[in-house]
C-alpha cells in the first residue's frame, strides 16, 4: 500500500466505551483533524465492530445476490437521480462520474443494495433472506454510533462552542427526513470483454457528511495531493473513513472531500477475484440550514436537501 492514508487508533472512543478520557479525546481530535483537513481519508482501527460481524453482513448480502434475478428485481430501487432510495441495483444499472459526458457511459460493474430506513410505502425487505433486515439494521445502528462519535470529534476540532447543538442536526437518522443509508456492494469477477470506459465504480466524491467503508479486497483508490490515484488497500480490522461534500462545504472547506474510485484490476488473477464492501453514508437532517460553521460567508446558507439534490444532479447517473 502507499502509506498515504494515515491509521488512527479509535480504541479510546470505540463502541464499547461509555466514557472517554479528555486527554485521549484530545489526542484523537488532533490525529483525525490532521487527516480530515489534508487527506480527507483515514483508516480507523479498534472502532468496536468485530471482523466477524462485517463478514456476516457480506455473507447475508451474498445470500441475497445468489437469489434468482426475478426475485431480486422485486426489490429494485427506482431508477432515477434520487440517491437515497431503498432497494437493489442490478449490475451495470448505476454509474457514478464527476466528468460530464456527451454520450451515455456504461454502467458500473457492481451490484448493490441501498438500505434507507424507515421504509416508505411500496418498499420491503427481502423475505427470501429473513435474516437480511435484522443483520443490516443492527449494523446500521452500530455505524450510527461510530459516526456520531466521529462528528463529536470533528465539532471539537473545528472549535465549535456548542457541540451538542451541532449534533442536534443529526437527530432524524433512520427516522425519516434524513438521507443516511447503508449500502452493501458486490463487485463480481470482471468479464473477459468489457465496454469502453467501464469501471467497477466511477470517480466521484461522496455527497454526505462522513462515510464509513468496510472492504475485503483491493480496488479502492484515492486521489492524493498531487492529483494522482493511490491505493486504499484493505487493512484487516479497520474502517476506511472519509469526509463528504456536505461537510466540506459546511466547514468552509476546512475539511476535505476527496475523489475516489474502484478500478478494474490489471492482472487476470485480480480480475477473477470478487470484491465486497459496505458503505455507511452519514447525512445531516434534510431540513438543516447549512451556514458555514466558522461564521464566514464563504458559501451562502442552503438547506441540506437542496445541496444534496444539487450534488446528485451533477455526479449521479443511472439508466
């Protein structure tokens, strides 16, 4: 691996910690803010979610992916420019790109299921895999706790006087009026012949505040400060955490939302290797009015849902 993305020990503030020592929190704040204001990415180790739990989520999603196509289609997410919808996305049905195109581009070589509670009318959980809902929701809730702890540290690092007030912008996670979602992804072996410009996941930045990523095999790449892609190779027992567009804007660009992608492997051996990941996209509440947290007027105030729609329209394509 490149060593570009720092590794930070989160054991002092992990899931099983009810109280955190002020000195430990200060150290965490310094380390994480250094990463989030420069690289935009960090490996978080000892966060409190065992590898066995992550593997169980992978396995449950695999069980759904092995269902007949007709079964999976029953749970399809509507095909539009709404990134928050609950449901399954078939292989090549979605394409992410920061680059404007005159012609339609081929869809990404990935299959995914977007979990966005609470479910609305017409949305359901896969009854063919009864453990799907409890396993995914338990994982969603654990990621929520970690994300809130990360936002607590970020608020401290930005020097906000009212940390609790800032966290109040995330009170509807999983309850509606909030876009936070958990996405399970499966990248199958790459076919011998693929379409021109086709990738596993196109170059993009995330739309949210903070993203947590769990991965089992290589492929994720991150743009470094020289504008070059470097690998974000999986490190066992860690979570890859990155800043999203919403928090970059909200922080008046103090925090960095960094471009990333999942490449198509070069070697034939790597092409035959399946890749799996889980991404937890942590959003603030949709009705929050985002004013620059430093009190500046670098960006005009905007509702979070309006900003999200703006970013989705610019970078998210489906067909």
